[in-house]
C-alpha cells in the first residue's frame, strides 16, 4: 500500500557518520564503495521466507527496494552484498528499482549491503541527493482480475500470520483480524471497477469503503450476497488483505482520506 507501509526501512547507503566528542566536525565524504551491516534487513526479510508454505500459497510478503535520485545525477553503478571478500550483485533497473532485493534474506548475517557510485565520490555522506528505500506489504499472489471468495477468505487468514511476524512476540495478540481486501491500482486515481460474481453473472449490491482514496471491499459482504468471486477491472492492480478502516487509521494518516467507515 503506497500510503501505509507496515514495515518501512528508509536507508541511505552512505549514511552520515556520527561525530564523537566534537562540537564541529568536517562531514565524512563518500568513497567509491559505501557499505553498512545488512544483518537487520537480512533478519527481517528471512523470517517471512521461513513462514510455512501453506500460508504463502495465496498471499505473501512482497518487498520493494528502490533508489530515489534527487540531484539529477545517474544511479549508482551497482548495489550488492559483500561478505568475506565475496560479492553478489542485485539487479538494478533503469528506474532505480531492485526487483530481486528479497534475495537478501539468504545473505549471511556477517554480510554488508553496498553500493558503488563513482559519480558521487567525495560528496558529503548523509545528503539528500539520493536515498534508498525498502518497503514491504502483504499482497495476494494472483492479480488476474478474478478472485474466488474461498481464496479471499484464505488470504485474510494467512495474511494475519504475516503481519504477526512484524511485531514482537508479546504484541502479536494485538494484531487485528483482517476483514477487507484493498485494491491498489498501479496507475493512481484509476476509477475502481469491481463486481461480485455468481458464476459468469454479476450480482448487484456490492458496496465498498474508501481509505486514502483506495477501495476496500469487505469479504463478508461477498459471502452475504452469495457470490462465488470478486471481479476486478480497470488496469493492473495489487490486492491486499487489511483490517477495517478505523483500525487502519490507528496505524497511518492520510490527508486524502475522505471516508474512514467502520470496522463492523
């Protein structure tokens, strides 16, 4: 969900060094290769990869990583894992995306995450000229346009297991029940198009709740209508299992939220 990242790791591959016992210190400068320990990210990603396969067959935690260049310059030449002299490159797309970043979940705990950036050698670390962001969301694996009600039900149940992995053990009992599916179109402001389906026939009466201008459909409403499935049209999209809108509002703010609805 673009507005809500249950786990967001915002990192600069060349994070600023802390000055020790100095009131004034010259900024630390970037080198050709800048690294930092990857253990925290590796541990976070790997625990979702260890979830039982039967809880990852309908939904899964999907990770997105991307460079955001703000100075008009080029992307780094490489992003890679380094461990004991061995280096493993990630794929770096022209838009700054790193599509195979989830592979970091198998990296050794001693590994470092590094970038090689010849265009910014000698510039101060910690500037706002470029950032590298990592986000994660639970999504339904299928986005073909049609979702059986039984699959949606399974996704709500299994999605909660993924969200529980995000919080410390004692707090897992506080993870809310998931009741809705949220449609997030790849192209923002796409008018929502959806139908409850009984076989090949649309059923009238399915309504939605809006949160951050995205459509949320309660799965029980599909059940009550006697629907077999949910048809989604309008373009490429992601489908996310979520709790009710009032619960979502406790985790995030959205200036565009015109309707919070209820969690009934």
